[in-house]
C-alpha cells in the first residue's frame, strides 16, 4: 500500500429518481432534443461503450487524486500512482471496476500523456481496456490501448463493484446553448441542490459530430507559470465521432480543491484525449449512462 494521505467524505446522495427532473430541465435549456430516465444498466462491455465491467452499480464512489499542481509550473515526477493502490484507498472490495480521466504513466510510456482508465478486477483476474493518447513524432495524436495499472500526477475516478442495476440514462442532441454536455448537467445539479455535494461518474458516447479535445505533449522544458502558458503548451484537435467518454464531475466543492469536471475520450479510430466540447452543435448526439456516488475520497491533496 502506498503512503498517499486520504480524506473521506460520506455523501448525502440523492436517489436517481430525484435527478430526473433537474437534469431534464437543464438539458431542455441547452439541447433541442433530450431525455432522462432511470433504467436497468445495459451490458456496457458491449460496443459502443467497451467498458471493462458490465455495469456502474454496487458501492459507487469517486476519488480525486493529486491534481494540476502536480503538473505545473513544473511536473512532480515522484507522483507515480497505481490503480491497485487506489482501489484499496477507496475501500473497494474483492470485485470492482474503475473508470475516469487521468494523466498517463510517464514512467512507462516515456512521455507525458492523457489516460482513459477503464479496468475491472475479480480476485486476481483483471480486465484492462484502458487507452492513452499522446503526441507522436509527427506532432499528431496517437490513441491506443495500454496494458498498465499505473498513472501519474492526477486522476478523477469513479469506482463501483461493476455490477448491473439502476442507472441514469441521458440522451441529448442538437445543442442550442453555450454549455457542453457535462457542464449542462453539472449546472442543473448545482441549481437544484446548492451546496449539497452530488458526485457523478460514468460513460457517454458522442455518437455523431465532432468534438474539440486536447492532448498534453511531453513535459515542458520551461516552467508553466500561468493558465495562458498552459493553454499554449497544450495541443488541441477536432476529433470525429464515435468517441467513448469516461467522466467524473461534481455539483459543489466542499473545500477539498476538487477538479469539478474531468472527461477523457477514446475511440477505435486512434483519436482521443481530454474533452472540452462539441464543435458541430447542429448534428451532435450524446448517449450517457451515469450513477451517483455515495462516498468521495480526496487522495494526495496537493499543498498548493
């Protein structure tokens, strides 16, 4: 077990049924067509989702590990984490699954990268469908599978037993407002629940259209001292659907310096990275399955 400090917060999670009305109202204001339902979770191991576990249920929890201060102004290269350690720190059982968004294991890949954690375990058997995206030698994005249980610097994870059960199914298409898909839901939850912490995790697919994603290049040779310098350093790409997006977000930060939303995407056509928004609002189409967490873990909270 690693040495990382942990703060645990039991959440007063609403039922999925309580989320239907506020999320529906938020989507109505930002998309021409949308729906929100509580449904039995389909087998998410199947296409187009391609998750490592069939469901999003059973002791749902989220974790925020490290954070952007581990990347800038200079990377903290001692922040090498393991998902094996994380599931223990998140107090998960003998069977479980994690998904989300993180920085890649630079110590294994050889360069900085985006990671799409997507793996499950049962006793000693592991199913790993994790992807990563990096900038290749030509300056383009390369997204492919990575058989590793390590990551670096930061992560936002949703964890559960990986079992089937009731989940929130959300569809939306033809964006008419200025907010992206996750921000729309996040704002709707904030408006309904105010300072009550609602933490959500799961997967959505951008079925049609294009999205703007960034991919971190290798570590900067000079310190990144401002948001503007970070933006210039990042590489942005317009990427095509279908994109599978692994997402964790919160309605409110209770003073834990949370990353309020973090979504990474992968595909089977070698495109992926950090989701910002769709860029074809007239044709975009989303389909999502989410669950609400009962517990929040803040792991290795940066001092600055």
